[in-house]
C-alpha cells in the first residue's frame, strides 16, 4: 500500500466448533461457492482453528489472527482474493486514525509555536515604536513649535506605553501557555507509535512488541524472527543526492508494507534502517520472506533524473529467543546485516544467538 500505513488489526472470528470434531476438508479441495463466499470463509476458519489445536497453541484471538494470515499464504489466489475482499468490509482503521491524530497534534503544536513567535515580534515592534516616540518627543521639545504639539505627543506617548505594557503582559501569558502545551505534546510524543517520515511504526513501538513477543515465545514455545533491512550502502555511496536517497528509502518502506502480513510489525529503527518482527515464523521461513523482499525490491522501478536505478537491500535475520533481551536480539539482527555486507553476493545473512 503506497503512501499510507495500512491497519494491522483484524477483527477476530469466533468459532464454536468443538476441538474433538473431525477436521474439515481443506478449502482448496472444495470448489469456491461464489454465490455464498461466507461458506468458504467458514471452512477456512475451521481449518485455522484445527491447525492451532494441532500445534498445541491456545485458540486466542491473537493466535487465531496470526494463523489465519500464515495459512492463507498457501491457499489459491482465488481464495485469498475472495477472503481478502470480505475482510476489507470490516477492516479496522484504528492505525490510520491514530497516525492522522498524531500528525494533527504535531501540526497544532507547530501552529501554537508560530503564534508565540508572532506575538514576540509584535512586542519587539511595540518596543521599537516606544523608542521612536521618545526620540521624536525630544526633537519636539528642542523645537520652537507650540506647547500644544508637545502635549499631544506626550499624550500619544502615554497611550503607546500603556499598550506596550498590555502586550508585554500578554506575551508573558502566551509564553506560559506555550510551555504548558509543549510539556503536554512532549508527553504525547513519548507515547506515539508511528514514524511520520516513513509511514510505519516507530522504534519505541517495535521494541515494546519484541518484548511482548519474547514473553509469548517463552509461554507458548513457538518460533518468531526479527529481520533488519537496510538500503544497500554501495548504492547509497553512488548517489550524490541526499533527497534521492530519502525517496529510495521511502520506496523501501512502502514495499515492506506491501509484502508484509497483517501480523508483521514493520518499523523504522532509525537512520533509514527498517525492522520487521515476524511472528510465528522460524528462521527458514524468515529466509524465504527475506528472499521475497530482496526480489520485490530489486524488481521495482526507481527513476533518478533520466536514468533507472535498481534498488538493492541487505537483510540481517535473528530468531526471537526468550533467553535473550530485546537489545540482544536486535543487535544480532544488525550483525546479520553486517555479515551480509561483508560476504560477497549475500542479500541476507542469519546471526544466531549463542547458547
């Protein structure tokens, strides 16, 4: 999905089928009933439920959603499109709404800052006017003009002084309100989950989700992986324009969103480096996902002036091991990127956590 961050929340399907009932036939073995697409969804949902039970995982809404996405990858294209079209009807826009809210908040804070700047400039201009009036009053007192003229100037001077006092007081009030607003916005920014520059989740949210996944891996013993993605350093060195590099990096972000599953957490780790938390995904599956990413990126068109540039990325892979901290898992994936760079013709590399 280019240019926007699609929602990764899915409404969970409640299934009352008994775990002891015989497993249903696979959806792919049955012809699609185009007049009754809900029947195919029902059959597929039962298959997802039985797969969870076979893997000794509790059929929680989160696990059901993860398996729903994972098993759907192996189904026919017609079934995937059919189910996707049904799910779009109830797709949650919470992530989109949150992103827009965060952007509006920052824009509002910027406007408040502009108001403060304008008020400060107004106060400076009033002070300058007072100095000019002082100068003109002195000139009047040294001239041979009538006393009445001097009196009028003195009255005007008094009015300006009063106005200047009011503006100064209001400037102080505005500064106080600005400081209070800045404190509030800073607190909100510390809780944001999106990276406005690239339209994906931010590093803070990524680290919290990895920490959460470590707990789930420890509890349910499934496999999950983390991959770190970086635009090729050789490619960046060959591009002189910093603006072009940013555009390339944004293209990478859009491609990551396009190819990721709903359960994957796509995040900007920092400095144009991205991370994807692949839930319920072992190292071998993470390798396949990395291959697909590299292929998708390398086959995407990017034009710089009058020439076409072939995009290239390097990927580091690490498993999410419950025996290690969030930071250690991230560092292992980053080391995988370094290994991919140091090895000739490697698009990705795995860095296993030592035991």
